[in-house]
C-alpha cells in the first residue's frame, strides 16, 4: 500500500524501455542484492526472506532478513548537472526519468548497468564483491560524453530502511558527513525523489547530518554528493557499499576495511545497540567523497567485561607472584 501511495504521489516519469530480463539477483555467499535494469535496487520474484518478502533489495543470507524491500521499493540514484539543470534518475517507487537504457550484464556475483542522460553523461554502476565479505561494492563512473565541460555534478543515492523483523520501525544512524568535502546534504528521508534537482528535507527531527540511533520509525537515508564539473571525455568515480554484519561492531570494522568515509546503518527496533543475537546491522556507505576513513569497531560491552575480568586475573596472578617472592 505504501508503495502504491508513493507512486501515485510522485508519478512515474517516462524512461526508455529496458528488457524485462535486465535485472539480476547477485550474491557473494553472505550478502544478496537485487539489481534492477538502471542500477537501482529492489527486484521482485526472488526467494522469500525470513520475513516473507519475495522482493530482493539488500539481504543478509546468514539470517535471511531483508532490509529495503518489505514495503516501499524506495532505493535509487540520480545524477544532475546543476548548471544545465539537467538530470537523470531511477527509483522504483518515487519515479524514473531522464535516462536511456544502454546495457545490462550480470554473473552470479556481479552486475553492470549503463545508462545515458541525454547527450551529456554516461553513467555506469558496477556491482561486485568487496574486500570484506560483509559488503558489496558499487563502482559508479560518470563520464562526460558531450563536447564541453559540465557544470557541477550532484549524485544522489537514497534508500528506505525496512529492516526485518521489524520493517517500518527501525533505528537509523548516519556518520562521517561532517567535514566530508563532497557531501552536499545528508538526512534520514528514505522517501526522497531520486532526482537531485528535487528538494529533500529531513523526515524526522534531528535527522540531518550525523546522528545516531534515530527512531525507531519508518525512515532511511539520503545522501547528496557534489563534485566539480567534468571536462569533455573525462569521468569521475565514487564507490558505494551495501551490506550487513552480525553486530554493529563488525559493521564498523567492515567499513574500515574498505576505507569507507560516510555511512548509514539500519537496525531493527529490537536491536538498537547492534548486539542482539540473530539480528543484522545493515550498512550503506561511500568512499571517494572527501571524508575520513571510518574507524574500526570497538569492543562491545560483553567483550569489555571479559577483557576487564582478564586484566583482573592477570593482576591477581602478578600479586601472587610478588607475594611468593617476598615470602621466599
């Protein structure tokens, strides 16, 4: 119902027809993605998740939980030339427009989509396993195919967190945006139009810039990234990460492993701290956006307790050795 209401509200813009088969379910044995024809996520007709949805967006195969598809299929991207006020964008819920399908290719673990925005840009999304099994990476290449330098470029990526087993009621975190030179805006509104020329304001109070464990509510993440103009025949690149980890600590370690700079985490309403057994901390991140690499995970409370207990045992053993030496 939510998806139908959103589609009605936004209206679906025309896009050049793409083959129905131009979509794929890909995985690395840990993370599964449903990649649609223009590079957006959320593809119908996949295996049922633990929560019962057969649409695949971003899924943790260890738990079977889905994170973007149970309700609104609100995941997508857009590119805009600010100076020319021209854009192209793809989103299965809020609308798709300004794009011409060029090609789609996939294997069991990769997918490559290519589309053009008029005679200005060619946009390629290459999905492949990353250096950390908890994350998939998406290498985005925006090539200027015109005869002149473009204006400033904005790349928007948005997603609605619908984290099972409590879809429509999750905690969301955004971090790393402060000081990241290419971050134009970031907020918790996963229902934004993927057109970068459209406005996108925060959905909940406090959901702008960096924030931690906002919610629980039905919300997500939206990032607007701004780059200098691209000369004719030249390209700019950035990398996106999608994934999941058994704990929040493992999520931060994964982000650090791939040198991500900004991120959003989505967690079920019964897993705010990211430590609940059998749950997944879902991950959405970027690198190549002028930020600082995410710090690795710190020991969780239970781990700290074991470490402290261990330090106590070491201290007690040292005291016994000293007492024994004095007695001798």
